C-alpha cells in the first residue's frame, strides 16, 4: 500500500512540475522524465485547440450544411497561413532551443524579437489580400452560390484577421524553444476557451449579441486568439523563465532575421506543401456536393482532434532535439526522438481503434443527414487506418525541424504530397469508381510513405551536424 501511495505521489509531483513549468532545460537526467514534462503541457495545449475545432464545427453545423461547407473550404485556404505561422514557429523553436542548450539566453531573446518582426510583415500582407479577394478565393475553391452568399463574411474575417493566428503559433514556438511548454499551453487555453464561450453568442445572437451565423464563428475565433496573443506578449515583456524581451532587443538584426528566414523557409515550405495538397484535395471533394464536403469537414475536424495532441508529443521531441544538440549531446537527442515516436504510436493506435469502430456515431453527433454521415464515416475510417505510421512520421519530421534541418522534411513533403497524394487522389476519385473515398485512400497512402521515408533518412544521422 505504501509503495502504491509513493508511486502516485511521484506521478502527482511529475504532473505538477510539468504544469508549473519550473524546469526549462532538458539536457541532463532521465529522457523519459524530460519527454513527460514537456509533452503533458504540449499535449494539453493541442488538446484545447482540438476541442475548439470540434466545438466550433458543432455550433456551425446548427446553422446548416452550407455553413459547414464554408468553414471547410475557407480552412483549406487558411491552412496556408497556418503553414507560414508554423514554419516561423518551427524556426523560432529550433533557434531558441539551440541557444538555450548553449546557455546563451540573451541571444535567444534577440532571436525571439526578430521572429516576431517576420511574422508581423507576413500576416499584414496576407491580411490585406484576404480582405480584398475573399469572395474570389471562396469561389475558386468551388463554393456554391449559396455558400458564396452566406459565407464570404466568414472567409473575409478569418483571412483578414490572420495576424492573431500567426502570432499565437509563433509566440508559442518561442515559449517551447525556451522549454516553457506550460506557458504555451496557458496561452492557447485562454484563446480557445474564450473562442468556445463566444461561439454561440455570436453565431446565434444570444443576449445582446447580434446573430451573425457562420460569420459569428470567425468573430469569436479572432477575439479569442487575440486575447491569447495579448497574454503571450505581456508574459514575454514582463519576463518569465529563461526569456525576457527588453527594449534593446527591439532593434532590427538583419543577420538573425536572414538566418531565421533560411530555417523558416524550409518549415513554412513543408507545411505549405501539405496545406496546398489539402486545398487540391478539397477542390476534388467539392465536385461531389455540399453534403460530402460537410461530411469530410466534420471528419477532418475529428482527425485534427487527435492529431493535434500528437503534435504536442512531436513538439516535445523537437525541443528535446534542439536543446540537446545545443548542449553537445546528439545521442541523447536521437534517443529522445525515438522514444517520443513510440509513445505517439501507442496513443494513435488506441484512437484508430475507436474511430474505426465508432465512425458513424461520431459523425452523427454533428449532423444526422445520411449523405453527410456516410461521407464523414468513410473519411474517418480510411484515414485512421494509417495512424500507426502517421505517429512516427509526425515525430521524426518534427525532430528534423528541431535540429534546424527543415530542408529534408520539405523535400519529403513535396514528393509525398504533390507528386503522390494529389495525383493519386484525383485518379482514385475520378477514374476508378471509388469516388470521394479515393481521396481518403490517397491521404493514407501518402502519409504512410512519408513516415517510412522520414525513418530511413533520420537513421542516416546527417541532421546532427546542421548549424543554425
């Protein structure tokens, strides 16, 4: 009995330490402990993002099929913004983790500010383009006349207000690189809890709020994420943990900016390639009608619900790889990556079993229309069949990024998504009789290929010698 109580006490202390964020560097001690301390807040961070994705589409589905289709088509384009934000976030995590591993905390602060400048320039440029061309973008994605009429406001707000998306991801990348996963978790929880609370008020016009329909979801998202960004900036400038941004750090340092752009270009490139492939796949799906688009959108939200926590484990691996390379421990960096991948595989294997068995019931939580349930169930089952491979692909790819080697995953993504996934999706959907299920099979096949290639190249070890 005493031994069991002692074990629970150790687990409780571990959980409390991870959520308090009292440990910042992970270059010594137990690798398993380091993974757990980083992964718990990172998984909880991404779990909240996942929960919001599901809750958001739950409320939007109450507006109608065209509203869900609007969200799906718009998000296929917004993923390009996500790709740029995550590329910048990746570069920031890699460079700051490397500086922290070297013990150069002031240099880490300089890198953080320069990353923010890059993010501001990109997001403002994309925001202006989104405001001006929102209707053309939605039309180009294959939106019906009804979708264009009711959904352009949603598209305009999401694209025009992308600055909060970019900064939220970027600043969390800065926290992760500094080993402060708990702060990254808190900022995303603030943003998404506020999103969830505001969603029904703006969508349905509860109380004094106007009834904005699907456009209300975009308003709630922008306000929620804006609050999260404000929290992040206050923490960074007030100082917490290893990083504190001072007035002298606000000077533009072109040498750091160019180094970051070089790393970020690969990170953004790999996510852009993946995001662009989703746009093409959604364009193929759109020819099967709004019901199929809605079904796929719901299924993808459920997939994101589990994939994002897996990204939490992957981000933990990236931080561990970066810090340990900076500290001169390449063998420890490699062990951290493999162990993180194994834990991720166990998690996604459990999820795959649940999705395979309960797909129709899960889709019906959002829509009871037969065509929507059928399309969503097919997508969910086929894609989850590849989850074991996805688990390794995600972690190993992020481990390359944590080492600053963003070029290798970019090349892999280009081959697997543009050379394989898009043409395979088109052929299977239009030439084989599989219809919309052909797109889901293309996703599973290409993601499996990506994982196998990542594993093979990671074993070569060239990532250990990358300088950033």
